[in-house]
C-alpha cells in the first residue's frame, strides 16, 4: 500500500538537518522532516535546579512551542503558559534528552533545550527530540572547547520517530494527514543500543494486537537507526 505522499509503509520522510542555524547559543539546528520544520537549540547555564543544589549534579530541561503561523489558522502564541499539549511535549523532550547526559560529569549546570516549530505537518515531537539531540551534541562540543565543561557528559545518542496503523497497514513516520486518520498512533524514543526510552501508544480508532505492536516497534527501530546516521552526519560534518 502506498501512502498519501507515495511512500512505502517502511519509508521515512526526507530528513535534512542544518547545523549552526543560529550563532547566539551553544548548539542550534533546523530540522526539516518532510514538511515539518523545527528549530532546536541547546544552551548552557551556570547553576542547577534547587533540588540538586550541593549534589554536584546538573540538569537538562526543555521547552516546546508551535509558532502561531506554523499550522493552518493561527495558533495562539503561548506567551504566559504553554497549553496542555505543549506541556506534555516539553516534558517528553526533557525526559528523552536527559537520558543522553551524565549529570555528575556535567556538574552543577543546566542545559536548556528549546524546540520551536515553524511548520507543523505531524511528528513535531519526534522531530524536536531528534533535532535537539544534534543541538545538544554540538553544544557540548563547543562548551568543551570553550573550557566551560571539563568532562564530556554525553553518554547516549537519542532519536525519536512516530509509527502508526492506517487502514490495517502498520507504517513508519506519519505525516499530519495520516496521523489524523490513524487507527493507532505511537511515538517511540530510543537510544543507540536500540533500547526504548519512551513508548507513547494509543489505539485511537481501535485496539491493536501484540503482533501489530511488534510490527510497529520493528518499523520504528529501523527508522531510528536511519535517523541516527543522519544525526551523526550532521554532528561530524
Ligand atoms: N496540530 C495542529 N495544531 C495544534 C496541534 C496539532 O495543527 O494545535 C497538527 C500538527 O500538524 C501536528 C499534528 O497535528 O504535527 C499532530 O499533532 P500531535 O499532537 O499528534 O503531535 P506531533 O505529531 O506533532 O508530535
């Protein structure tokens, strides 16, 4: 079965990562993932969260927003408080990226990850996590060179992808049209060993079987391996 955009079920959309997209922060990338486009940055601040003070450990926290013109109609700018969906997504991004960092090696510092969606066509959270890992790795390289970090705190590579079932077909990397009509919708976050960091999966249109779940995980695993190659190409130039 071919997809709304002609892809085969196991194909990713075209993913393109532009590094050093802005110069004012540690690491910065623009990730173009099909029609979804997200700016991801990593910034280092002295000091840790209050609950970690005097432990020698740092923290990583994330913010996420869709810009008003990133989707059809105007999305209200989240000036005061992120809406429920953005809060859920920023926490997911933070949990995912925290698995990449050794906080003792980081010391009492805070890494801020900011993900701003400039165009949304499905998979903005997976693009945010995948792009933010590249921004984080580039930021750490820069902070080590600048002498802001003594030890490399990067311990894992992290990427994320969506999978789902449309009709009865399990498929990788859903665009908005597919996502909005999917029976089953799932987001996977994995590390370089193929281990899972988070699985968000819902039978929105119908329940799914263990066999279908296995097919989705296998599609996701292949997608993440391809995404990790792209991340490494972007980081290593
Ligand atoms: N979307 C939108 N406006 C919103 C929320 C979502 O246009 O306020 C669209 C957007 O294209 C997004 C898609 O719906 O990528 C799927 O949203 P979901 O909450 O599943 O998250 P995502 O797939 O972006 O991680």
